[in-house]
C-alpha cells in the first residue's frame, strides 16, 4: 500500500482538487498529472537518492503532478463550455439511457446544437 499510493492516488488527488476548484483546468492537464506523478515516484524509487526521499515519494510526486497539471492546463485552450452546461448535457444523456420522461426529446435537442 505504501508503494501504491505515490503511483496513483496522489495524481488523482491533484486532478480532483484542481478540477473542482480551478476553472481553468483542462483534460490535457489532468492527463499530464496522471503521467507525471507515477513517473516521478518510480524515478525516486529506482534512482540512487536518499532513503528518506525514497520512503516519502508521495510528496515530490504530488508536487510534480500539480506543476504538470498547472503548466499543461495553462498552455492548452480553455474549455468552450461552462461546467453547468456540461452537467445539464450529461444529465439529459443519463435520463435518455434510463428512459426518463421526455428524455429522448431533450437529448435530440442537445445533439442538434
């Protein structure tokens, strides 16, 4: 468990926090964080560095994921749709799949846009 967390969970934590609280976050930045976090963690594990850094690889891996997410999100264009618009579209799609009232009409109207 101690070796698994720096590889995956710290990158996911960065993505969740930035995605929730930073409107400028993009999916490209999230992908960069998911790649950078395990890369730094594995590098610290296999490179001859101090034992203390090797045992606490989650901290530098999280910082690297955060920086990668910020940098790539800053370099890529912002999303054209607001979060609220995407949430409405996803809700209509879910209703269409579940067969809710008026679901098909709402989905076809959204697709036509």
